[in-house]
């Protein structure tokens, strides 16, 4: 259906609509500057040159390229809410070593993580009420949106945690004990301090 519509409309192939959000404009502007100074990065190899991978949280305050000194082509960075060793994160790590040669891995959680501010019941209740953004108030999370919501959130394991250091240990051990992860790969655990920018090592029992 879409391809027919494209053929019929001379406007269908325009890359962007006339209305563009400010964010969309800013991102495209930034990208055009970036590409204009791209240099020889187009020649980078696919496997990460420095042969390591980082699993970390999606938190906007964390910039692994900056806090760990990465340039394009250096390392794999796998991110999700909390930096958890979810099935999908482990899938990525396995591809990372098996096909792309990484040999050392870092699991990096951080202080003040949003994953400490809710649990599976809280987010599922909020989602069941509405699909608007909830508010964090003095009395906890409050859903301020108009319904309907959905109960589908109850089927998701949200992987929340109460203590970043303990969650790092759990995640390193979960990766370590996976049958497709070889013992030769060192897995380092860290908590990134959002107040100082420092990585603080978390000792993980062997
Ligand atoms: Zn976080």
C-alpha cells in the first residue's frame, strides 16, 4: 500500500515533512555538522578496534564515549534502562565476542539511577491507569493522564533494583554464569558517580 502511495504522490518521497519539531531540526543540523567533519571515519572497520564492550544505563547524564575515552570504532556500548544484564543485553555481548572479537567487558551502573525509584507493581499500575507521562510527587509516583491505559506492563520484567552496587554484582554474575560466555573474558563491575564523573569499582565475588 505504501509503495503505491509513493508512486502516486510527488510529495511522498520528500525526506521530511514541512512541519519539523525543534528537536528534529536540531538533531539534523548537528548531524550535518558532524558529517561535514567526518574525515576518514568512513574507513573504520566493523569490529571494535580496542576490543572491549560496555554495558551501561541509558541515563542521559552518562556519556560513555567521554567518561571512558572512546572514539568512533573503539568499543561496543550496549545500553538499556539500568544497564541490566537482560536477555537482550547478553545476546549483544555474545555477538560482541563471538563475531566481533571483544575480549573484556565492563558492566557500569550509576548513582542516582531512576531504576531505584519504582518497582514492577508501581510502573504497571501507572501504565494501567494511562499512557501519559507520570509525575513523581512527594507521595510517590502519581498518574495524571487520561486513560485508557493497558495492563500489558504486568507481563514485563522491569528489572528494577534498590541498590546499584548489588545490581552490578547480580549482573556480572548473570553474564559470567551464562553458558555461552567464555571464562577467559574478564567482566569488570563499576558504579559511575553522577556527582563526580568517577567510575568506582565494585568487587564481584569469584
Ligand atoms: Zn540509570
